[in-house]
C-alpha cells in the first residue's frame, strides 16, 4: 500500500501502480488523454495527461509514471490547465473540425476534451491545413479518415501487440505522419473493429455502423455475446427497437477490452428477413401465419392421440438458450414426464479456436446446459424416442441444419413444436412454430466455457408477437393441465438457486463482470442427466 | 594554446592518417594493450570517471557515471553503440575523426566496451556519411586482421565483435533511443523513458550509447591517466573538445580546444578562426550546434567554452557546432532555415513537436513573406511554451531554444516584419442577412 496526495486529497493505492490509473481512481474520472489505454503498451505520445509532481521541475505524463509512496500530484493547477489547452490546440491544428459530418461526433475524445479542458480562443490560423487520405476503406469493416487522426497509435499498437497481425502502421514523419495499412495489406483480421473502438476520434469508423444512427440517440444495454463459448462482454447499442451495433464491454476476466468482428456483427441476425415474428403452423403451401390461440390449439391437437389420450412429449434443449430457459424446459419436462433428449447434434456448432478470444465451441451456453444436467448429444436419443406416439418439443435449436436426415427423423414423430427465433431449417419442419425472444431481447444468464455466469439484459423489445420462451413453456404446461407458476426468467433464477446444487454463487447477486460458479465435475453432471427423468436434483 | 595536448586531433593532418600503419606508428592501440594486460574493466571505468570525461554528443553527461548504470550479471548481453549519426546543423566534428582517424574511434570503442563488459559493439553512422561507412569498415577490417577485434583480443581472453551500421539519414536517430530503434530495424523514433537504455536498451539488453568524440578520448585517458586529462580544461569541464567553426570567419574548420577557452579566442585567435571575414562584423554566435540558444555579439565576447560558463549565459556547449553569424545575416531568415530543419526532422510521435515545429516554421515563413499578423510574435511565444519540456525527447526543445532566443535577442529584426497597419479587429457585416437573402 502506498499513499499519494492528489490535488490535496490523500488517496491509497499500490506502490508502483500506474499513476494514470491511480489518479483516475482517486478523482473518479480519468485525466485528459488520447493515447493511453490500459490494455496497450504505453506510447506516451499525445502528451495530454500531464501532471505536476512535487519535486519534479517539469510536468510529467501520468501514463508513464509509477506511484511512489508519499508522492504529491497536482492535476488542476493553472500551469497544467495551460499546458493541456496548448496541447489540445496542437491536436486540433490540422484537424478538419468536420464534426457535423463526422460519425464519431458525440463520442469523440477531441470534442469531449475540448469541452472539458479547451474552450480557448482559437489561435489556429494556418493558411491551408495538411491534407491526407479521406474516406479510404482499409478493410472490409473499417473506414479511414487520416485527417481526423490524432496519431495516438492505439490502432497500430493493437494490430502489432494484441492481434500481432501488423496490418497498420504510421507512415511518414513529422506533421505528415499518417496511419494507414501497410502497402498491399488490408485490415482484415477478425478483430478489426476493435481499432474503431480504440480510435478516440473519427479517423477509424465502422463501415457497418457509420451513418446509421447518431450515437446520442442510442441506448446502451450491457449484455454478453452469443457467438461462442467465450462469452465476451458487450454493450448493445440500440434505438427504437433496432440494434445498431455491439461493442465490447471491458472484463479482464473474460475478454479484456476486445471482441471479435464475427461476434459483434451477429446482431444483424436479430433483424433478418427470416426472423419468426408470429406463430406459424405447417400447411401444404408452407408455414402459415396464425395467432397464438390458433397455434396453441394446433399444439393441443398434436398432443391428443386419436383415442383421446395425451401423447408423450420429448424435449430438445439448446446451448443457445439461457440458463433460465433451460431450467424452465427441465422443469417442464420433469413436470409432464417428458423425455429429455439433449442439446447438440454430434459434432455440430464447432469451429476453429483462435489464440485470442474465439472458442471452438460456437454456442454461448453449452456449459450452462451441462451444469443443468442436459446431456450433450442428441442424435441417438432423437432416433430412440421417435415414434408416432410422441410429440417433439424443440427449444431454440436448429439441429436440422446440421443433419441431412432431419426430415426423416422428425417425420417419425407425431408432431414437432419448435420454440425459435428464426424460420430456420428446423422451423421449416415444425408443425407449430412459436416465436420467442432472442438473447438480445430478454434477461438471462449464459455460462461461459470457464464456468462464469454472466448476465444478459433485454435491450430491444423484439417482434411484437414474440413471447419469452419461459412464458411459452408455462402456457404449454397449462395446455397439459400443469401449472408451473413462473412468469418471468427472474422467478426461474430464484428457483434455480433455491433448488439446484452448484448455483449458489448467484444467490448474492451478480455484477457486471459475472460470477464464477462452483466447479462441477463432468462425472457429476453426466450422472445427473442420464435417462429421461433427471433434471439434476 | 600551444601547451594544449592534441588528444583527438593529433593525426588529422597526417598523410594516410586513416590507416592502421600510421595510427600504430603514433602509438596507436597501446592503450588497448595496456588495458587488456594491466587493467581490468572497473579500473578503465574508474579512470574515465575520475578524468571527468563528459559526453560530447550534446548532453555533457559524465561518461564514467553513465557506464556505471549498466547492471552487472543480468545474464543479458551488454551493447555499446557508438553514435556517429552526427546531424546537428553546424556540427561536423565526428566526421573528422571517422575520416582522418577511424582507428582512434575504434580503439576508444574497444576500451569503452571492455569497461562496460560488452562483447558487442555497433558503430551507427548516418546515411549521408556514406563514404565514411566504407572508411570505417576498412579500418575495422584492419583491426580484425591485426587481432584488435574478434575473439581473444591480444591473447587477453576478451572478445569483441564490431559491426558498422549505416543509418538511413534521420536526425532523430542521433537521439540515443531513436538510434536503438533504428538499429533494431524499427522506425527511428525515441523511446519513452524510463526505462533508460543502460538498463533496457538495444534488443531489451543493457546498452550504452556514446558519441564518437567521447570514445575517442578514452585511449588518451587510459594511456596518460585521469590526472593528466584533468590538467586540461576546467575543474568541471576537464579535457579538450572539438569545435566545428562555421560562418563568415577567415578560417572555418574543426579545432580541438581546451575546455574553458574564451569563445572570442576560437573566433578570433590565430590558431583558430582568425577573425571575421573582411567587411563583416560579428553579430551573433550559436556556440553548440543549432539547438542551443543564440548569443549576441556582446555575450559571445564574454563567455568561455565550457559547460558551466555557457550555461551561465543561458546557452549550452552542446555538440560544439559553433556557428558564427555576421552583421550581413538576416536573423528571421536564419531562424526559418533552422525551423525548416526541425519541422522536417520531427519524428511526429509527440503532438506538441509534430504540430508545433511545423506551425513555427509556417509562422516565421509567413512573417518573412510579408504575410505576418500583428500578434504573430506573441503567438510564437505561446506555441513555444506548449512545446518546451513536454515531449519524449528534446527535439521539440531544440526547435524552441533557437526560436525563443532569436526573437528575444533580435526582436527588432522580427518586429520589422510585422504588418505596419492594424488589421481590422473583426469582420463587421455591412449588408444585413435580410438583404443578402433578397439578392
């Protein structure tokens, strides 16, 4: 422990800690800066975070200083205010000041810092600003405007130190220095959009997002990426029912400050043409749109055998469903005595892992399903359960997309009811399709491959007719004369914590970085899931 | 100063002085033999430290002390990099050593490497000195052939590899960490400090960067001892220093002078510059290379050439690039030449330097072209205050120091360029917006 004095107030921190971080903690806000980033090596080039340290004659940059016990730091003196103003003045000298047409406006560090620390009488009167590349696509997803660049070198440090792909560099010298991709290269790695997040100004903008929505109209909802088992924390930026972009949310335990491009572009699926917006029932000419009452009536008729007795039910879970949805499905199956088949087709939804974030498992909640006692592979059991006396109920699982025999397998059942988000391959084979809310539209939990439970929060409302899967399961239970008594995912989480082993860590609440669940051995989980009755104890 | 020993320039005028034969015939490599057979590295370092030898590249930091910063027994290699990236305007003394006495530099580099326990030495020569690269390489080859370099030097068991490296021609690579980056194959940009190169330098190993002239003084110190070296120069600035004298003097050139010599003697002395060219009066002098503050004629005639005396006058000894300025010179134009240089050479990392050097260049250029604005001198001063002491390296300061001192000391020359008539305070529309709308 070390004590430092920041602007007259004593503050405790670690000896040797980065001074920028220590001051940020002490003051509750960061010093002005462009180049400093906690996950990148210090560049020390923007020169904005100057502070006075007692006993040191010149101002020093906090980002490259370390805390020493007893250090007295001043950040708000006239001298520092003057220095910061002047350095801002330099940053803006050749900047085009084109905020009205710049997509960064509203989340631009130059704008913010001018309003916080600048507000000086402009003395900029160069006769012609230096002109550099504008509107230059440097990769499939990234657009460069070199004139707006403040040469903080975050993007170049990211591509050389984090992805180690080295596409970008700073070329030329002095005030002709500019960022660009190396000759013959494009910024095409799977993490390219992180350079856009890192860019403090409008030099690098996302070709996916630019000009779609001014950022001050966006609402920000903390969530978790559904792209793979890593569970990168992200913020969903949305407005009036539309998701416009996803950005990584820092979590040093999971994704540091980054996420992959693939993951952050998944949101497009939410608004795809094939999104299931209303219940559908199979008809000769293809799926026919119906209302919920008619859909449930159709489910009822599927469940009723010719002799009037109720048919058996078998359920398929999903590694795309939330913990609450999976728990509800388990309760539902146990409650009506349904067979529990599993959540994944053998070998499906696996890809290549990279050495940064992407997991080989391209599902977000396989670990959650495993911990809830669901058996993983469904193929064999799907075959075993197939009979004209059984109705198959599928939750958020498009396994048919991975199995060419899907048609044959499913047609052996008395009926297929799918709770899903899209008109996908499995939905095409359904007798009844019920539209449910996606990961972006509901609260819930995903458990990543390391056993960390992380919260999703509903951002947009989802299609008007779509219902939460747990609500649909409760309603289906009612059709079968079974009252489950839950109305929302929160009730299921409470039930889970109260009744199932291994989820106690959730009892005290869960913060934005998630919570690590107790270790559950494979043996225990497999033991719990075997057969058609166990939903774990 | 006939009694001043020629420590650095003894052979500059000898025929074939660059050859090993001539160097040896003048007692060359005896210091190396002495060090390897009679002394140990610590002893060499102590001798240089007590001699008070200071870095001759510009900063004047005590060399022996700098060597002492190298951590021992880290398991890492230690490197000596000889900085021959001489690029400061007005400075051309290292090239004399490289051209006329390369073996002096080589022997000094071997001794310096020995003193810091280094077995790897690089000679980094600026790209524009292309022919000197060949010259030095030939001398290095001779030294290898004679067993002064390589394995087991002179049977002592000490090994040293020496590699001559040609830079690509950037002033900033003369800054020691810029040099290290350049030598590593990176862009020549100074590194943020700490860590300092003595601890984390070339290839992340302990590294000492010494100027050519600094290492060239080491053989004499080893041969004659620290006490003898201290007999020359002043108490705090012992020894001799090469000055490259340029400008309208009768005899410009490179002179070895004992530190503490009056600057007046360097310019007017019979042994040195021999006075101003006919019809030209002394107006000013930049004593230590273009980066240091300028002196007026009066100050020039009242200062000695040592670190402390020059500091008292608010300037620096720097690299010893003594630029004499006559009364025929146009001060704003001279400043513009310097600013164009710093603008061109700024590496562009730190914002104040990247933008400031260019802006200063533009402002002074605009003044000269008659397009100045009434408050330009105040604006220039304001820029300088945002540039000085706020960057990774001192290139920014190097642009500020001449700018401030030129304008402060020769303000009338600059004021003469300001527009005579007052500019309108602000734009006052003479036509109302409504009228404009009707047109």
